[in-house]
């Protein structure tokens, strides 16, 4: 867990942060532009399914067997084990997802962005890096088993990041809601949202 999460407004101890952890997710520009994300204001609730888009998968060697670090840009580094894949069914047929287990935490992972195909076989100990995003397909799927991390969250903050002038540091603007398609700034390189969800066990 990042130090930023532990100093979130209204939290005074690491214990409180562990009970109500912030999940920071990237709001993908293609979903924002197409109006596929809920346009809700800060303080309101929304039903979402965060998924970890993998950029790195390595076999676990000298790192701890269980670790979880998440930052303010939706970037995650974690040590855990590949779990049994989940198969959900909806009207369009079978939908399968890969699972990462970090202690008692389960996360849906998406390996489509990896440079080389990875065999995410169950039981494999791994270190992964990636970024959280909001999956628009898993939200409404009628699944016979729980979808990890899918649920109702409170929108705690929305931020828009732009590149700084003349190669300077990026600038950050706080927004009062998730942007509607007509409000998306094409000059921004990243939109993120902080979600506060239900209690969950930490590794």
C-alpha cells in the first residue's frame, strides 16, 4: 500500500487505511470519449469492476511472496500467485478471466498489453506491474460466481494530468466528476479516479 493511501483525508492511522483503501484507476480515453464510463460526481457512488492491465510479469525469486504497492496514478506492483481462472457466462457465451491472488486479495488481470505472451498457469508465483482501469464489460455481466473487486464504490476524487510547458513537470487539475465525452480534454495524457470501496482484507 502506498504512503499516499495512508494519508488520505479523514484517515489518521494505517489501520484505517487498510479498512477503507483507495483504489486509484485510470480512466481510459477511448471509454471516456465513447461515453462508456458513468458520469458521476465526487462523493457519489458507482458500480465498477477494476481490472489490472499487466505490463510486466516475472517469476518470483528474491521478492516477498506477498506484497502490494499502489500509487496515485493507478500503477500497481505486486507479488502473488496466479489463481484458478474464472469462467462467467452471459447471453453472448462464455467469458473467461485470469486471476491474481495477493494474500486474501483477488484481482482480475488482463495480459493483452504484454510484449511477449505469458503463460499464467494457476499456482505460478509472480511479480507483476501494471495499471488499474475500469472494465466496462464485467460490470453488468450475469456471473454465477463473484467477480473480484466488482462492486459499489464511492468516487473520492477525479484528476486530469497534462504535460508541463517546455518539458516541465506535469500539471494536475482536480475535477468535480468523471468527464462526459464532450468534456474530455484531448491535451490531457491521463485521467484517474480514486475509489473508496467496501472493507477488504490486506496482504
